[in-house]
C-alpha cells in the first residue's frame, strides 16, 4: 500500500534574502516551498559581498553578525558560522532540547529590530503583483521579476 504524504506536495516558492539594516537587499534567491530554509544559508553566505560607506577595494566576504530565523537553526549552519568567525543571533527552535554547557546568548531586542527590516523588504517585494502571484512556470522568469522588484526598490530609496 502506498501512503499519501500531503506535506511533500507543497506548491509554491520561497524568497530568501540577505538584507541590510535599512531593508535593502544584498542577495536574493528563490527555492521551492518544499525545500528546507536551512539549506540555503551557506550558499547565500558564500555569494554575498559587503561594501562599507566610502570604502573602496575588495568587498568583505562576511558580516559582523548574522541574524536569522529559527528555520536556519541547524548544527551545520552553526558550525559554518563558527568556522568563518561570524557571530550569530539565531533564535532557537521552540521544541529543541536543552544541551548541557554554556547557553548561547541571544539579544531579543536587536533580533526584533533586524527581523522587522526583513519583513519590510518582504512587504516591498510582495507589493509587485507579478511577484506576489506567480503567473509564470519557469523559476528563471520568476527570479527575473524578483530581481526587477529589487532594482525598483533600490531606485526608490536613491531618489
């Protein structure tokens, strides 16, 4: 007998974004809705470049602190961030067992401030009807419209 797993047939697309404190997108990618978000953290971190105000030269490859949602709380992601010497503010999963040893420090106020900037970018991107309702079937076409939305967001900020 073949069982039906309803959770494996999730339709849709998730938008993953690395965002500045001013809600400007640094790196945006998409994935299938059935794919776990935690698998996208390492490829996103490998592809970003951070430039400072008035700085010239090669962009930095790592941020000072990474703020992420509970879905990015995986041992592999924590190991990767520790190896790259990136401080992480990742909220622990609610059902996670307490481990012995020193607990991780978590700044709730700073996390809430950064989380609101991520939600602001999501609202700005979803304001574009073509992105909010995915009409096209090809992921490259959809990603093109997400990139176009990010360009328009940058143009609005620069004006």
